[in-house]
C-alpha cells in the first residue's frame, strides 16, 4: 500500500473543516506547488440568496462572509501565509471581483508577491440593469514568489490574459452561493502545475479546486469553515473519485480484453 502523503499534520488528498487563518499556520514552509482560490469578497451573499434567478431553497445557507472593515486585515493575513507555504517554483491565482480588488492588490504588494499577469475572466450574466453596465468579469491575479523559478507549461501557443469562460449552472441541484467553473480551474492547473503536485485552496466553497485537481492527477488539500459547505465539497470530491475509478476500471477491462 502506498504511504499516505502528509504535509505537517494534514493528510494530502483530504479536506478539512475550519478557519483557514488558523489552519494555514500549521502548513510547513514551502510545501505547496499551486494555490488557487476564490476568497470571500465581503459581500453579504446571505442577503442575496434569491438573486441571479436561483431557486433560494437550492442555495446552501451559511456562507461565511467577512465584514468590510476587517477585509484588509483578513486578506493580508491569509496572503502572508500563502507566501510562506508556497514553494519557490510555486504560483498562486486569486480570483476577485472589482469591489475589494484594491485590498487584494495592496496585500499582494505588501507580501512581496510578484505579479506575472492580471487576467480578466469574462463570463455571461443575464441580468437587466437600468442605469449601469452589467458586471460580467472577474479579476484573476497570477502571482509568484520567484520570477525565474515558477512553473509554466505552455499548453497553448498564444495564451492570452482575457479568458471567456461560461459560468456553470447546476439547474435544480443543491448549490453553493458562488462557485468557479471547472473549465477555468482546469486551465490554471494545467498551465501552472505538473502531475502529483500539491494544489491547495484555503477557501473551498463547493470544492471546485480540489475536485478539478483530482481529475487531473494532482494532489489536493483544502479548507472550508462552513460545515454544510464542507460536507457538500467532500461529497462532490468523492463523486469525482468514483467517476475516476470507473474510468480506471473501464480502461483496465479494455486492456484485459485486448
Ligand atoms: C467565494 S467562496 C469559494 C467558492 C469556490 N471557489 C467554489 O468554486 O465553490 C469562499 C468560501 O470561503 C469560505 N470561508 C470564508 N471565510 C473562511 C475562513 N476563515 N476559513 C475557511 N473558509 C472560509 C466561505 O464559507 C465560502 O464557502
């Protein structure tokens, strides 16, 4: 049997429920290859459960938001930890809306992260506005520790910094208040990590980063503070495992019959 990989007290290919500000302190220095995250934005999503044409009872409650006045302190805290735990060859991608972007940019500067790209993710958003433009983009900050050592697999010939990727709609299913499309996370993981690397997300939500990492043969680790979200993510990640297992079984069987 293969040895269970551990970083500090954490088993790799596990997720943990708890406060990232505390748990990240227990991750050893320079142990993470790639950090991909979509941190809480200091917007009250609970007040917005029935927004965006969603059936409110399908959206899980309890999403943990950060009060506006504490957002910078919160952001600087987790970004400092991220810098410490990333390997010299590592990279971090932070997804942010425009409203609190300044706090994230300032914290990245204060932490000595080097910005490689400021990516725009353009998505479709079918809402009607009367007196303003419809917000249909997010910012993705691609930052590294060491400008010469970071990994970058050039899987596209002309990779551009504007990505047009649709949001996923899980009609009729239980869902969390916000989630990243797997297609977007897949692109990040393929460009910025190799097989068996450790991909970490301190703010898992529905577990998209961990689930995608798993489908791509990467190791994953992640934290989520809200119990219902943690349980949702755990189930989602194990269902990805099941589909992988099925795929492996199928591949084995077809080999046996060759
Ligand atoms: C924007 S969501 C992440 C969405 C995720 N990328 C997805 O695709 O589902 C941010 C998550 O961070 C969680 N969170 C907020 N504060 C936290 C903390 N201190 N520690 C761990 N998780 C936290 C929230 O409950 C929320 O689920």
